[in-house]
């Protein structure tokens, strides 16, 4: 019998249950499988123009993604991306930009366009105002979080659309979680200068070394108490950091939902820059307003 061709993985899109209930809203968080990129595993749905992939594969992947979302009809929805630089720059979109704006946040109340954030460990955060029918998408790594990108995003939506923070809905998509996001002391120092609750966002884990424990005399030093200590590992909770910012900005706790998925724990399902040591694709998180019929 001839060998069977390998089964192609199905393209799937993650959604927020709360946002799914809004019939006039389109949103989704992409996953890894169901595409055509060979650079990251044969059928990877890489949605970013990375140096390892070919542009034609990315364009095909984006077309597949938009088709799955259901916005590829006679009048396809433009995909508005940013040149992300880990900043607190936020752009209001009321017309299609000629080139991707530089920044890490986008807001709009214009129907028929998709706001898109690219990630591979950083957090994508979507904000929706059900009354004003206004939306925002934000990219929050540790640098953007220190600069209060999502807190400022709430302020921009209030400024442009009159959005009241307490009625905003927030969906935090998949990203690297506290279980895996190891950072240095310099990161903790930056958070401590900005947030009174910074201590709540970090946890220390003492590194164990079986050789160190079995042969302590090999590690004798002149320092009291006589043994050198292995440094503690420091982990940052980006999800909690951004949740606290949303709360401080006035968003109701009941209106904030975060994906339980960690990109570093689930490289089978998601792209992770850290887990894959930089050789990885990009996820897209999108949100858009349907045109009135």
C-alpha cells in the first residue's frame, strides 16, 4: 500500500468568550498550526514577516487566517499592523495608513478594518467599548508594561471616543507567563521605580545544583558563612502587571479576562521567541468592528 500523506494540522483561532457574544465585533488570537510556512515546522501559521520565512508564505498564511475569521469576502478587511518598538506610542486609525505606524498601540471606531498586534511571548491586549463601539489593540512586553502602554490605552480611548473605563472589556491573549518569564534584577529595578505593587509581580526561585549540594567543600569561599550561594532566579508576572494597570485605569475586575496559555509552555500550539531561541514565527491578535448592514 502507498504511504499515507501526513495529516495537515487544522487552523484554529482562540477567542474570548465575553467578546464572542458581541455580534458586531470580530476578534481572534492566532495559533501555530494550519499554515504553509516550512521555516517553523512544515505547516506553521507564521503571520509575521520574519527573516527565516519567505514573504509569499506569510501572505498566504494571512489570507488563510482572514478566511477563517470570515472577513475575506467581496470587500476584504484591511489588516493594520504596527512597527512595534516596545514603546508607549498609541495611534488612532481613521484612515488606512500608507505604511505601518511606529508604536505599540492602535485604537479606532472605524468599521471594516482589523487592528493587529504581533507577538511571540509578549502579551497582546484587546480593549472593547460596547457602548461607543470603539476598540484598541496593544503590545505589552516588559518594556511596554513599565511604560504603562495599556493604562495609557484606556486613556486614549477615553480621549478619542469618550469611553468610560468601567464599561471597557479587556481580553489578554496568550503570552509568556510567570512560570517561564525569567528576567534580570535590572528589570525589577525599573518596575520598582514605577509601581508601588512591584514586589507582587516578581518571585524568586533559588537555583539548585546537585553537585554544589553533594560536594559543598568544592565551593568554600572566604565569605561568611563560608559557602558561595547560587544566585536566585527571578520571574516576572506580565499578566498580573497588566491586569493591575487596567484596574488602576478604572476597568472593572469582572471585565478583565486573561488566557491561561503560556507561549513558552506550549510551543506545540503557539510561537515562543524564548523557548525557540529566536527562531520562531509570529502570532497575530486582531480586533475589528463589523460594518452596519
